[in-house]
């Protein structure tokens, strides 16, 4: 069976999966009534962490939705720019009409029918308008806001994918851990049964081990469901068919590079986080909007004109033109303008307050991510040491049980329990370490460099 791998530089595999879905659709053409072809199984999809992040950016509907919002904002910029450019229009009219001339005595008088041909081009241009210029500049800043919001949504989706990937690795590790425990318990169960045949062990010892073995099997079954759930959630975020078999190619990292200083991480976050840049741009857009509304108080200068032909018919028409320069001076509009100015001033203050909130939130997330990563590193070291001690305890208990006839069976069960706890602690500690790596990368805006 063909295996498809998505990794760094191998993103077209997602497209191959989608093609396989189309090829797998049942074809009804040429089939007899009541029969249908079985869909072909989809090829396995081998996902690395980098490949999953890249696929999420290209396929996730929420990310694609924000790209459409960027297109809409670009249209708004074009609309505002059009208000500053010349406005041209033309019309051609051929009419047949009569005119009422009034009455003489009691008899009304009208003209005989006559024709008028009129072809004209009209033009207008805003020469000086502070309000329109500021509106155009504000629309450009709004476009940048949407672009930064799109980046923020993209990073949120990437972080969700990365955490789900870690959940899948954790569940896979739990399955392996429970299977290893079952293997050790099965070996010890054979040893206890052998001693029972020699009259040394009791049936109670066997039942205890069998109960532990059954518990491990149940936990392994639950962990296998967790693996499947994590993979289905990944397929949902990647917008891929749920029938696609997924293989997680990466493994947990047991160590991390030397951590940057706290202040350096905060500075990196403030420079890279799209949320910070988006809010800074919102403040700037609000300033321009406020300036555009206050600019309505200023006079504006508009040039208008038209040129055309007029006559009874097109072949006997004469050219005419009209040119005007309008100075528009706002005087009083019922205080509507002042109300809009007050509203825009309040919006500017609100965005400034949101800026403070965003900065505080980003700094808190960086502090928390660094603290979590530091604690996770310590937990991994302790879990690794605990795993070594638990394995040594089990080896010594097994050796005593095999050599010393009077050795207690409880030493074996205690050793088994210690190893099971140590393995689970190690898997959980590795998950916390790698999840903290993801959260730190998200908080500093460096998810693109996450491996």
C-alpha cells in the first residue's frame, strides 16, 4: 500500500489525499441497479509536526475565511481611494417633445413637436478634502488590522494542531506503557504459576497478578481510544476526510535548548505577536478616523464640468461646455458632526485601553509559558530518575522472588506498581514539556520555527 508522508517540504501529500478521496467515491455509471462499487481505502498519511502545521495553514476553513476578509478589506481601500480620483460619466439622449406656452383668453397654446439630441460627458474631482484623505488612510490601516488578525488566527490554529499532536503522542506513549506493563506482568505471572506448581505460591498471588493484568488491559483500551480521538481532532483541524489513516511520525523531545532570558522573550513577543501589531494598528486607524471626521469642519474644493453636443439631431448639433469650481464650507448640520466626533474620540480612547490590555496579556502569557517550561524540565528529570529507581526495584524484587523461596509476593506487586507509576509519570512529564514548548512558541510568536 502506498504511504504518504507530510513533513517539511512534503505538503503536496495533502493534495494527494484529497485526490484519493475523489477517486474513492463510488461510481454509479454502468452499474446494475442495486449494486455499487466499494470505495477504495485511503492511503496512510504520515504526519510530522511541521507537516501538520503547514497543512493547517493551507486547509483550515477558519484560516481561509480570514483570507477572504483580507480581500474584502482590500475592496474597501479601493472604494475609499476611488473617492479621491476623478469621477467621469456620460450620457446620450434623443428626445421628441412639445412645450406648453400658456393661454390667450381661454385657449391653451403649445408648440409643434420638435426633437433634441444631447450627448454629454460629466466630470468631477475633489481637489482638497482632508476628510476623504484621512478616510482612505484609515481604510489602509484597517486592511493591516485584518491582515494581523488573519495571522493571529493562523497561529491559534497552528497552536491547536501542535497541542493535539502532542496529545496524540501522549496517548500513543500511554498505549506503549500499558503494553509494556502487560508484558512484564505476563512474565511474572508465569513465574508465580511455576512456583505454585512447586507448592510455594498460592492461588491468591495469581489472582492478584491477573487482576492487575486486567486493569492494564482496560487502561490500554482507553488509551487506544485517546489516540483515535486525537487523530480525528487533527483531521478536523486539517479539514481532511475522517477515514484517512494517520501515522504520527515525530516523538517527544526529552530536552529543550537553553532558554532565553525573560526580558528577551517578552521583547520577542512584543515584536512578533500579531495581536500586538493588530491592536497598535487599530489605534492608528482610530486616530485617522477621528481626524477624518474632524476634517469635515474644514472647507473642501471640488472641480466640476461637462462637455457635449446639443441640437435637433446629431448631425446638426453644436458643442457646449460648463465648468465650475466649488468651495464647500460646512456651517451647521444640526450637531450631527459633533456627535460623530465625540463617538470617534471615545473609540480612540477605547482602543488605547485595549492596547494596554493586550500588552499585559502577552506579557503574562510569556511569563507563564517560561515558568511552565522550567517546571516541565524539572519534572522530566525527576521522572527519568524515578523510572530508573522503579526499574531497579522491580529487578531486585524479581531476583529475590526467583532465588529466595521465602520471598514475599508483595515485593513483586509493589515493584510492578512502582514501574507502572514511573512510566506514566514519565509520559506525562514529556507531554507537559512538549506542550510547554508549543505554548512558549505561541506566546513569543515563533510557531513557524517550532520543530
